[in-house]
C-alpha cells in the first residue's frame, strides 16, 4: 500500500510526504521541500497512518524515515512499481491524478524515477498474453 499525507498537492513530488507500507517496513519519505521541522506533524500523521495498516502484523514492521536525495530514498525509489516505463495513456489510466500535471511537471517527475530493467504490470501483461495465440 502506498499512500500520501501531503503538505500541499501530492502531485508536486518535491512538496510531498508519502508513506509506503510493505511486509517488513513502514517508510515515511519526505520530498526536498518538506524536510524541515515545520513538517514534523505531517510526518507523524503519515507514520500513524502507516502503522495503523500493519497494527496486527507480527513481527512489527520496522519504521524507516528519510528524505529525497538520501541513499535510503534511492533504496525506496528502486522498489517502486516501474509504471513510469508505460506509455503516458496507460500511466493516466492507472494514476488519473497525472492528468492534472503540466508537461513540465510531468517531465520533472519522470526524471526523478530511476531506470529499471523490471517490467511494469502493463509490460508484463502484454509480453505474457500477446505472445499466446488463442486455442482453436
């Protein structure tokens, strides 16, 4: 589950605080514009939201908190679903909020996401099912 508790538009990637919950971790990521102590209450709300999703999980998930540009941030970014490799129309179907971005904001966001060899779900689906011919 990935969600966001944001200090403004979550579409502005630098001005965002996001929480990502996985099996082992609750990760609170702060964009470069929201790293100061003035945003600690937002980070606390995100952490609370993330911990609520895993409250019955044993062992308890480890909490990680980091900001944009750190090595831990790169670790998280490398584990995101590589949907940024999909065609823009597929991205907009999956994440309709992207339609609200200007072309400049979209390009800035795209530049922040790491290149990867992993297939996105759309790439995997097309590679798997387009290669199979229907049985007759």
